[in-house]
């Protein structure tokens, strides 16, 4: 028997930094990832897909958001989808699970809302395979949500597969956080052949026979692990150490980039680097760029043209933090305002303010850049 | 720029074509009287140069002649840079513009653009391209309307920029003022896109602020709805839990079993109560039977005892009755003796009373005699006074005059005296002093002797004074009123006499005396009446006479007895009667004791008889009852029945006791209460279940409505909207801060630079100023306004403090200097002055003419004036505005 392990779909997630167009694309791709997972499972002969919590991003999604993932899964009637609640969509009255319980879901979609073992079938050797779900009925459950797995009775010789959502104790978890903490040796203590976990968005092995699949479509920068975008194909369930093989299903790649800019060459290099993140499909790349350094008016214009306008248009999204980028004003720049006269005087006044320590320092620098730009457009002084 | 010809048609007052021809370089003078149209000419020049032909503003409509809807049409030919330009504009009706420059024709907007370029205002300010706003350009300083020449030209930003550009050209672009002006304009425009006139956000900036606020409000609203939803969800969980608890079928079964048990218990209690009642009733019946038999036996025993007692009592009562009869006989005898004594005493009392009556009669006769004597004396006195009153009354009635008569007499005498005095006052007074006697005959009266010596004769009528031995002197008084007075005196004397005669009196004194006597008589009469009243009393003399008649004694009574003997006999009779009465009282009192003894004896006898008879009746009744009872049931039979009843009672009591010991616990009331309680509890539970189900349905409905909305998703969407708006606000805020700082910095730098670059302009004004005010210099501010005038190095006079004439002259010099600077920088310029220099004195006027003539060597100047002498002195080339030749 083969299983596909995934989690943290977080359907309906909002991306506040993104513009409306990008937001729509990002949200659509999270849904399309379900199709890719289904196709992978079908291709790999995995009849069961385990979704380890956080199917939805919120406890009160809209009706369309509520139904969309179900409708995607409905397209695979030959697959069994096993879903449990996560901390984003805990099983609460009126929550998405409650609403689906009332409205009903296709038979191939199994909502595990009680901590009771459920049979998945048998492996090739005929050993029964049972699923042991942990259920979060609140956003933050005190204690170990998987504790009940120890007492869950299964037939003798059964292969026990755990499915849970939370942080593994001692595995990057906050020691002060006392909720949704899963024992690091849960698989061993509960006799699990495999423990499929959700919560971490980057694919990670959290212990013996214990894996975080990560989110199938990356939803942020710095997500840890592989950064997300993968699912795990689990096989060899009867062996002491089942195989968990990552398969990429994500559409987008999220990158954090840093650059120090002082001149045109570095700007050009940065543009090259950004475009090189995915030369075939830069529109699948989102970048959070942090720049620092100092640029003169010409370089500012170059930065605008090559990075903001150029690379920014090629990438799916380019988020720039330029708080560390200061305007550099050279004598030659001020010379463009004339050797004397009102413009030169104004430029020097602003330059002095920008070089000072006043609260207006940053505003003055911007005003100086603006002055130089306007003067240049107006024509050479004199 | 040199103007050559100007043609006007249908323009304001000119409703037919007019033409200004022959304009030359240098100074041109158009002299014409007031109302000729000089200011209209200047307006036409402005219109053709600066108004767009397609404009239809109120100003343009104001160009039409007062009568007729026609098209104002203007043509201007001018030279610039050696090229002749012909411009024609038609307004309002089929508006058009045509400019032919060096053989190249421009039509419509192209003509306007070309013209603007020639005027140097195209790139600077399209907004200034109309006559109303051309004042903002430097042309506002060069085309000077009537009355405008008195003050300095008001320079708009555009004009200042133009001047700055000229100064820069002179300074070799050192000031940067022109570029600064353009940048400032750009910055102002960008700021103006974000802030309104009061510095408040507008358009995109304002919209971002409103968007942020709206999103925040929406988030708050959604969060509140989510909170309510969570409350509903919690309430739903609780309601479902309560329903699951209370709707347990086991609870129903338990409730039904408890209720059935309670009802069975109540039935058992009811059966027990019935049986107990019946057993109790049986015991009661047996007890009653025993009691009835006991009562009958008691009655029989009591009856036997009563018969025995009755016999003993009868014997005693018979003896007591005989004793009573004896006592009654003795008491009656004693009473009869007492009554005989009492009757004797009553006879003695009657005899004493008769004796007293006789004695009292004799004493009364003696008292009447004494009173009659006193009355008789009073009557005699009263009769005397009555006689006196009658005499006095007769005298008073006969006396004259009476009271009315004396009053009439007094008034008549007074009138007579008055009339006579009046007559005498009119008398002729004759004073004589005769040495011999004489007589005087007055008015025919008897002569009166007049003794010798001085005398006064008062003559009221004709008189004759006869002097013995000498003769007579006749005197006739001459009073006019004398006759009337004399008649009055005679009338009053006659009336007095008549009254006196009626009263029987010789004169008034006699009448007064008779009146005094009358008063005396009245007084005496009053005294006599008082004396009569005192004697006769209040009832009068007649009553007195009757009293006396009544008391007058009979002849038998006239014999008077001895009063002392009479009183002694009377006292003795009274004493005897008193003694007899006391004896009668004592006798009567002595009867009471025998009467009481007799009554007591009789009462005892009657009582003894009654008691005896009663006992005899009881004996008869008791004997009859005993006989009847014995006949009904013998005493032995009754005793046997009593024993049987006692045995039955014991058996029933034992049965009742056994029933009580076997009774179930509690009472029917308690059982009823338990049943009611259980039924109520069940009803309450059912009601609670119903309420819970309703609550759940209601909550589920409300939750379902809110669920579908997807509150979390909406909140996320609104948060995103808020964040976007906040970023836009931050961007706009930063942009405003940048632009504001840039604007302020540019303004400060521009002012500073202008202050440094004013020197060329001051230099332009200098030569003109020296010609007019030797040794003087002016100070300019950064806006090219003259602020003050210094003479011979002495600081001081502010421009506003100078005289009107001096201010106008200096302002014209400044305009000349502006035109000089424009020309020097290759820009078009000419100057038009309408009715300027009105306040200049002759010397200043001459020097101003010299200055204008000098400037005319560098620029074209058109002077419009209504003063011929001024035009003549100014010289220059005279031009005329004339109707166009047909």
C-alpha cells in the first residue's frame, strides 16, 4: 500500500503584500495543487491521500472557499482522501468540518473528527492498515493531541498510521508553548509505522518514521525545510523504516534575496540574479528583496528601470525593502543644478538636511532626489 | 515688436469699421477727447493679442456693440524681428483666427499657438492666454489702462518668472530663477494633486484615507459579528449538551415508573382509608349501643330514687303549710288594730285646719283697711294737681301772640328798621345854627320845633323850616330814588302795624313781654304735670280712683278688731294643726310593720302550697314512667342485652386495630402531592426540552446565515484592503512631505536668489531715475516691487508714502525698465500708456517726456491722451483712429 502525505493547504489564505492579480493567482494555485496531488497519487498508485490538517486557512471561510477543495477532490473518485482539522481550521461548532458534516461530502472524502482508528485496507502482504487520527477541536489544545493514539486498539499485526497536526516537542517548537505539542517519540510509543504530520510548511523529517510533508504550494518566505511545495509518497509501510519520497507539486518558488548597491554594475548584477532564479518561467517566482547601500540619481533611475520595472514585471511578485538604501549625492549631481543660483542653493540645503540626523533626514534625501530628477527633466542648468 | 495698424469692427462702441493707421517706431500719440474710445482701443489690442477666438466668456460677449448680435472683428499688423505679421480674429459668430507671418498663414488654434509663441507666453502659461489673465504675465505691466499708471504693476508668478529669466540672461544664467520657477510650478502642481487649497488631503490621498477608515470600520463590524457568532456557537453547544442530557429516554422511563408507583400507592391509601372508615363506624355503633343501654339503666335507677325522695319531701311540706296558716291569722289581727288608731288621728287634723282658716280670715280684713286709707290720701293729692293743670292750660291758650306770631313780628320790625334806615341814608342833610327857635314842617306832617343852636336836619321829603319872625325856608330833596324808598318804608311800617294789631299789642316791646309771660306759664304747666304723675303713678288718676273704690271697706268691716289678739289666735291655730298632723303621720307609720308581717305569712303559705302540689304531680308522673318502662323491657332483659353489646364492641375494636397495623405509610394528601410533583417535574422537563429544541433551531438558523458569509474570510479581505489603503496613505503622506519640503526649500532659495539678482533691474531703472530725481535710487524686493526711494544716499521714503504724482512717475519708469530688459533679452515688448502722467507738474512732465522720448529710441510706445497740450509737448508721431474708407 502506498500513501500520499500532504498538509497545510490553507485554502482561502490571504496574501496582503500582493496585488489583486497576484493574490488571485496565488489562491488559485493552492486549489490547483490539489489536482496535482491527485494526479500524482493516481500515477504512483497511492489509493489514499492523508491530509494532516489546516485544509482551510480559517475557521469561518465563505461558502465558495469551503466547497472549493472538496470539489477538487471530488474529481478523483478512485482516491480516498483522509482529512483532519488543524489549528487554522479546528473542529468547532459552525466550523468548516461541522458545516460539511451537515452538508455531506463524497464517500471518498473521509472526515476524521473523532480520535478513533479507521481501517484503510491491507497492504500487499495482507496486513491490515489502520489510520489513527488526532483531532484538534480547538485552535490551541493543551497537551499532546496524539496522546490518545497509544490507547487506540487495532487488530493484531495491523500497520498503524498516525495522522496529526501540531509541533513535535523539542523539534523547533517553542518550549514555552504548551499547546498542540506532539511527543517526539510518538511513532515509537504508539506503535506507528508512520506518523504523518502537518503544521510545518516546509517538508521535514521530524523523527523516526515521522514526517512533516509541508504545504504543497509555498505560501511565504522563510518557510523552513524545503520551503514547501512538495508532498510525500510513503511506501514500504510494513518495513521498519517506510520510505517517504518527496514529490514537487508546487507552482511557485518564494525567494528571499539581499543585495548591496552602490553603482550601476551591482544593479545590473542584481537584475541578472533575479532573472536567473527561473529563466524559463520567472512568473513562478516571488521575491522579497532587501537592498542596502547608496545610489545617486542616475543609479536610482537605473534601479527603478532595471529592478522595479524590469525584473518586477518579469517575476510573479517583487517585494522590495529598501529602507537600507540611501541616496548618494555626488558633487557632479549638484553641479547639474548649476554653479550657483536658487536651484543649487535648494539642492545644497536638502543635501545638508539629508546628511544630518534630523527626523527629516529621509524625507530630505527623497526631496533632493526629486529635485535632481526634476532639474534633469527641465534641462541642463544655464 | 512694433505695431503698425489696428482695425476694429463691431467692437463695443464701434459698430462700423475703424482703423488706426500709421503707427511708427518710437513714440506714437493718439490724442482724442473723452468718450472717443481710447480705452476701447486698448481693450481691442488686448483682445486681439490675448483672447482666444473661440472663447465665449462674458468678457468676450461684452465686446459686442450694445445693439445687435454681431461678430466683433479685430485685425492687427505688427513687425517682429524684421518680419511683418498680419493677425485677424473674429469672435462669437463664426469665430476665426488667422495669422500670416512672413507669408505663412496659420488658421484657428494654430494661429493662436503661433501668436502665443511670438508674444512669449506660449510655453510659460497657457492659462494666462486671455486678456483677463494676461495681467499675470509681463504684458500686464506693459499695457497700462487708464488709472493703472498710478501704482506699480502687479506682477504674477509668470511675470516674475519672465523677469527672472531676463535677469538671468543678463547675469549669464547665474540665478537659476527661471528654472526654479518652473520646478516650483511642477512641485506645486504635484502637491495640488494631493492637497486642496487649505492643505487638506484630496483626490487619491483623501480616497486612500477614506478607504482605510472604511476598511477599519468594516473590520470592526465583522469582528463584532464573529464575536456574536462565537457566542451563538457556544450557546448552541451548551443547548445541545443540555438537550442530550435531558432528552435521555431512561429519564422518561424513570419518570413514568415513579409516577405509576406514586399512583399505585395512592390507590392503596384510598382502600385503606375506606376499610378503616367502615371498621371505625362499626366500633362506633357498638359503643353507641352500650351507651344507650347504660343510659336506660341509669334513668331507671334515678327514677326509683326520685320517688323515694318525693315521699319524704311531701311529708315535710304538709307540716310547713300548717305553720304558715297560723302565722297569717295573727298578722291580720294586729293590722286591724293599727288602722283604727290612724283614722282617729286624721279626724283631729281636720278640726285643727278649720280653726286656722277662721283666724286667717280675720287677719286679712284688718290689712285691707290700712291700704285703703293710704290710697285715699294719694287720690286727693292727684285731684289738686289736675285742677291746677286745667287752669294753666286755659291761660296759655288765651295768650297772644303765639310762637309763630312773635317770629313774624320780629321779621317785620327788622324790615321796617331797614327801610327806614335806607330812606334816611338818602335824606338831605341841612345843618342850621339858629339863634331863635323855629319849626320844621316835613312833607306835610305836623311841624316839629327846632331849638336854637346848631342842628342837623335830615330831610327825606319836602320840608318847610319856619323861623319865627323871619320867615320860612322850603327844602325839596332832589333824590331820584327817594320815592321808591319812601314807598318801601311805608309798606314795611304798614305790615308791622297789621301784625301788632293782630297780636293785640301796641308795639314790639309789648309783644316781647307777652311772649315772656307765655314762657313762664308753660314752665308752671310742666311742673304741675310732673306733680300729677308723681301722685297718680304710671296708670294715671283714673286707675287710682278705681283702686281706691275697690278697697273701700263694707260697713261691717269698719269695726276694727284688736290686731294683737288676732295674731295670737292665728298662731295658736297654726300650732294645733301642726300637732294634729304629726300625730296622724305617726299613726299611719305604725301600720307598716303589721302589713309586712301579714304579707310574709301569706307568701310562705302560698309557697308551701305550691311545693306540695308540685311534689304530688312528680310522684304521679314518675310512677307512671316506671310502670311503662317495666312493661316495655324488664330490668333483667335490659341487663342481658348490655352484656351482649359489650362483647360485640370488643370484637370490632380488635378488628380496627388489626387494620391500622396493616395500613401503608403516608397519607393520601402526601401521595397526591408526590404525584403532582412528579407530573410537574415531567412537564417541566418536557417544556425545557421543547425550549432547548427551539433555541437550537433558532441558533442553527442564525449560525447558518452567518456561516455562509465566511466572516473570517471577509475579515481577511478587509484587513488586506485596510493594509493596502494604509500603504497608499503612507506613500501619499511621504510624497506630500517630500514635495512640501522641496517646495519650501525652492521658495526660500528662490527668494534668496532673487534678492541677489535684482541688481540688473535696479541698473535699468537707474538712468531714468537720475533723469527725474538726480541723486536718487530705488530699493526693490524679491517680487520686483519698488519698496522705497533714497535721495542722495539718504535712506528712507517708503513707496506708499510718496505723493501720487511721484509714485506714478516712478511706476512708469519701472515699466520702461521692464520693457528694456525684455527687449535686451530678445523678447517682444512695447508700451501702451492710457491717460498717464495726470499729476505731474510742468517741470516733471517735461523731464518725463524727455525720458519717454529717449525710451522711444529703443521701443515702440503708444500714448493715449485726452489732453492736447500734453500731446503737443510730448511730440512723437500723431496717429488717429478713423472710420475705414469705404
